């Protein structure tokens, strides 16, 4: 069993059970340990003994026996002590509850239960109520035997402090269990939703380039042949370090290459720089500083972007008709 956050609580609860056993093993069950002693009379949880003569195990003391052998020397009356003696049965009841808490703390060391905060809540609740029960049992011991109280009665008080420390340790163990549960849920979620780099480890052979014609059925055997219409030579004539211009296609009936159809880039007209940033209006209208007029500018919409306008088509029907109208016709009727 691994050492967990509930291990200190388990050790303290075992010590508390030992103290409860010492407090219960009193007359008439054992003659050596006593909760209270007056002369030759020794009192325990379930009875009393006079020298070697002990009473039968019972709940509560006989009032006649107290009047005869233990009437004087106590701070409380015989009636109060006789009624309070019935409350001594709370000591074994508190010991049984402490035993239940100890068994549950042992189960708290199991992997699944160790991550359950609710399980620690149950143990803490049982221990919390047992603290009050043990405290009541000690008060009854004081009322019954003071000032002749013996050290086994003080063990009941020690169990009150031990169980109080156990309660604080259970709160710490519950906090640790909450963290373990959250960590376990994160691992489970990341394993199902997250990317696992080892998921393709066993299927890495799908990327192998080895031939699989031997283990494939006949209907799945295939072969890829070069099509007949593919007449392009594999050797394009371009060697490493050669010029890329060799790959530019040209027309058979035209000596112009594709580079001749590329649009010409107009260089901007250089504007002379003035010495100062401020210029007068008459200095801004110099012809040298004016940009050339854009031939593609629309006079009706001068602020329109010429790039968005369609390029002029010199082979349109309207332009062809306009050019034909401008040329003089050579057709004549009759002979010249």
C-alpha cells in the first residue's frame, strides 16, 4: 500500500483506537486499569471491583453499592454519580465509530477511492460527530470519578485532540484528492481528444515503397503505363545551373516570345527637390513637376482607378468600323 495523503490520518486513528481499548479494558473486564479508584474500590465502564470481587458486566452502577462503599470523598452526590454512570457506555460507542473511520481511511489508499473528494467528506463528517461524542464521554468520566480520576480517563480526552487533528488532515487529503481527480480527468481527456504521436506507430508500413504484388489478390493487381499521347521528352534540355529562358515557349508563326506581351513598366518622372518644405502655389504648377497624363483615365470619371477599368481592345467591332470609315474606299463603279 502506497503512502498517500490519508496515511497520517490512518496512523492517528490507530493510536486513538488503542487509547479507546485501554479505556474500555477496565473493571470488571480487567482489574489492572481503572477509570476511577476510591480506596479498595476500582471503577470501570461496565462495573466495579472490590479487591478481587468484581460485579457482573452491566450498564450503570448500583446505588446501594455506592452508598455502602463510595459514599464520601467525591464532589458529586451518589444519585448524580449513579445516573452519570449510565453514560459511560458512550466510550465503547465512540470507539466503534473511530474504528469505522479507520477502516474507511484504509480504503482511501486505493487508487480510485483516493481520488474521490466525496469519500473524504464522509470520513470527515463521521470524525466530526465522533469528536463531540468522545468529548461527552470524557465529561461523564469527570462527573463520575472526580477527584479520584485515573489516567485511563485522560486517554479519552487525548482521543478528542487526536480526532481533531485527524479532521484537519482529512481536509488536506480531500484537497489533494481533488487535484488528483482533476489530473486524472485531464489525462483521460487528452488521451481521447488530443493528438497522439504514437497512434501511427504500428501502421508505419503503409508508407513503405516496397512492391506488394506478391501478397495482393489477382483482381487487385494493377500496373501504370505511360499514355501514348504523352510525347513530351523526359529530358527538357535544362541542366543544373542553366538559364530558365530556354523553357519559354514561342509561337511557330511568330517570332515574338511571351516576354514581349508583358506589360511595360513606366518609370515615374523625377521631381526636383526643393530646399525647403514649403512651396508657393506658383511653384507647384511647373510643367516639370506635373505627372504625365494617364491615357487610360476616364474623362467622365477622372478619379476612377484605371487598374479596375477594362483594358482597351483594339480589335473590337466599333474600333474596326471606325477605322474603316476613316480610310478612303478604293471601290468604283465601272472602268476607270
